[in-house]
């Protein structure tokens, strides 16, 4: 009888622990949340009144970089040529290779005949010329070097063709459904297209690597220092100099694509991404992105909710080497709110099974968190196992059962 009461009490405590309240937000591994299936054109998907932004752009999108919340969009799924904004994906794969230890910033990169033959914007690499990964990244991010992009593609994948395959695979992984790449630099090519929405996704992914703003946020620098071929780099994105908090990401222009930009800026706890495609000229492009930034920073705030390591809940593990798995925040979490709105009625509900059978793999889906503002769901986030748990052997299970029967460990 005592054992039965004990089990009932434990079950009640477990159920209570699963109803933790709080709030959360996520980074690039979480799909953007709009709150609706498809927000209407020129309307904020966070519930703001209709706004007039990016009036001259063919396509545009404004996103909170941390939560993925779309603040504004216009024709955001139209498939359009991206020009040199393509290089965001090139930089993403380079940063990923550095993060995985496959490349170091100090590694030398040899320029092939093919890379040196690229036209358009370039850093004038010569066949056989060597630069470091760090220098090539400056050339890509600041000068939009088509030659540097191909040189890095060949360094990472062996050939540009193999690298482009990696680009398309990464696009699929990120959920970029309106994208197909044909080259690493954005020079005009048939069947080379993307959308403002997809550009925001890959921009968000690139910003997972904070070190990238060392390149994208610098206004000027030099290559070939201490040589008679010293090359002055000036960032093609003038907002990094003239807009407070701007530190990226990439401009683009071809006669077909017109003037394009994926820009990012951060003030206080809020980082936003603004994408415009098909602008008529540089002045209009920069002015409309500035207006998008101003709107976001004037209207919204990103409120920290959970710190990395904060508890979210727990789940019982059946027949595992441990009997329960604690669920914790794997990164700082935030929630996007309108300025002047109440923070007090933001909470989350953990939806997960009461128990799960071992074995459990690290990264395995264990449920989801639904974030509410009052009674309104404003975001969902996946909950995953933070560690692997092996299945317990019969002797361990026998000892555990006996321990519970006699209330001993």
C-alpha cells in the first residue's frame, strides 16, 4: 500500500514539473514564426497595423534575428536573382568549416586560373596567388570579390561545382524552398534564384557565427599589406558606417537583379535582418532599409526570458541508465514584444510525454514549448535531448526495482 501511494505521489510531482511556466525564443535552427499561415503583404505578422515599408523594392522582409519572427514582408516568396547576396551562403559554409575545425583563418588559399578569371567585382587575384582564409573572407564580405568567392569554394570543396552542391544542400537543410544556386558568387546564371524569405533564413544562420561580423561589419581594411600591390577595401554596404548598430551583411547588384541588400543591425537586445531585392538604385535601397530598421527599433523590443542552462522541465526515462532527464535552455532565449506591451503575461507550456523509453539520442525530439502572451500562442519551439541515455541492463533494472520496493537506493 505504501509503495502504491509513493508511486502515485511521484507521478503527481512529475506531472506538476511538466507544467513549468516561463517564456522562450530560439535562433537559426528554429523556423521563423509568423503567428499565421501567411501574413498579408505589407502587414506586420506580429499584429502591428499596416505599414508602408520598402515601397520601391520588388520583394522585402524584416525579421527579428533571434526569434525568427517576421515583422514585415512584401512578396517575400517571389523567386528572384540575388546577385552577390549569394555570397551569404558562401560565407556561411566557410564559417561552418572553420567552426568544425576543417579550416583555420590562417590557412593559405591558392588562387586557381578559374578563380582568377572571374569578372565583375573582385580583389584582382592572380593565378597562383595565395591569401589566408581571413583575407579571402575580407575580400568576399567587404569588396564582394567574385574571384575570392570561387577561391574559397575550391578550398572548401575541391571545386566550385562541388561547393555549389553543398550550397544547395545547406539551403534545403535551412528550409529555403524558393532557392537554387548555380555558382558561389551570384554572377548571372540561368536557374540561379532565391527569395527575400530564404535570404533572411540564411542570413539568420550566418549570424549564428558571431565572428562573421568582423568581416561584414568593417567599413575599410587593406589586403596585400607591405607590398607594392596594397589593395584598399571599402565595404559596399555603407550602412555599416552610417547606421548605428549596423554590422552586415551583404549587398548585391546586376542589371537583372537591380540593387539588393541583406542588412543586419543590433541595438540593446534586439537584432534585426532587413532584406530588399530589386531596388532601383543604391540611395533608395539604403534609405528603405534604414526605414525598416527604424521601424523595428521604434516598435519592438527583444525581452530576455531564459538564460543558458535555466531549467525548462523534466521527463521520466523508462528502462534507462538514469530515471529522468532534465530539460534545460541550451542558449539564451528571448521573446519579441511590442514596446509598451506587458511582459508579465508571457509564459510557456511544455508539451511532452510524461515518459520516454531508453535509449535516447542526443538531439532527439522530446516535445515542444508553446509560448503564450496571455491566451494567445505567439511561438513554438522544439525541445530536444541534451544528452544521450543508454538502455539499462537487467541487473541495473532489478536493483532499481528492489530499491523502490524497500525505499532504499
